[in-house]
C-alpha cells in the first residue's frame, strides 16, 4: 500500500522563477493538503483540494496556486519566487468522509531559492 | 483562533527512560482532535498518536501515550523506554474544521527537539 509520495525531493531555484511541486496521495484518499515548513518552524497550512477544487486556504498570497487531478494527485505552483519561499513543502492526504485522525504526510520537497 | 503551544524547544533523555513532551492548546470548539507527529532529519512527518476531544480514555500506541487533560487544555506526549531512534523533532497539532466544506486543516506548534543519549 503506497503512502504519500512527493516529487522532486530537492529543488533549487532563483528569485523570480516559478516552481511546480507534485504529490500523490495515499491509496484510497481523496483530499490533499499542502503545508509550508520554514526552517525551525512548524508547518503552516497553504491550501486543501477536494474534488479538484480548492476547499480551504491559509494566509498565503495568490502566488501560491494549486491543482488537483481526477486521480486525486495534486500540484503546488509558486510564481515569482522570493527568498522567503525557501522551505520544506509537505503534502498530506486524507479521506474527506473518513476518520478524523487520518492525516498522512509525504516526505516533502525541500525548495531553496537563491 | 486555535493555537498550539509547545514550550520546550529541546529535551534530553537517557535511553530506556521515559520522557514527557508538553503541549497546550487553545480552542473554542467543543469537538476537536489532537495529533502528535515525529519529524526525523529526513523531513517526513510521521503520525504517532491521535486524541479526540470526546475520547474518555487517553490514547495509547505502543510506547506512545497521550496525557489528555481537557480542563487544563493540555495534551502531553509520553514516550516510554526511549530509544536512540526516537531522537527527532516532535510536533503537536490540532485539527481545525471548516464547517462549510466539512474539511480539516492542522494547526501545528513550534515543535520540541528530543535527543536520546546512551
């Protein structure tokens, strides 16, 4: 049973560039959430997708956008990268109608902006 | 707004001893859930244990137990018989529900770095 997978593992970009991160949820899960974890901090919620729509959004600018595909996988896009976007980006999957304790995370994508 | 507070930036424990990691929370919701995650240096968030606000008994999962004191709004993690592999960051988190879509998001604390020494 495959868990949550994310790609790429690491990424280096320069300021002003655009980046796309990818996530495949755990088998059977239909909801994907994205979190940003800056160095030394706890993860911060970016947004959540269900049925290919953004259902919730945290306090992140419009430069952060996403997409969910019919197979439930998801992408996180960040435009006009800033140095402050350097962080670990975590994807979590769950089942909308499932048990409240099911929130499983992937290994993360470490983004460095130079 | 919901908030999670972890006041211990770092903790040390000797192998085979028990350790308690503190977590307090603030919420006005009657129904909520509390999680503990372990994050090794690799970065992955590993789910450890969950406690629902209406659960009458403290949650346990192997060597992990959650000391849930609702009136004090605390949800401390107890790790018994510590192992060297337990060295990692530990995060307490609370589930915040958006009622319009019945979706959840997690609010995390700042974490506690646990170091287990021989």
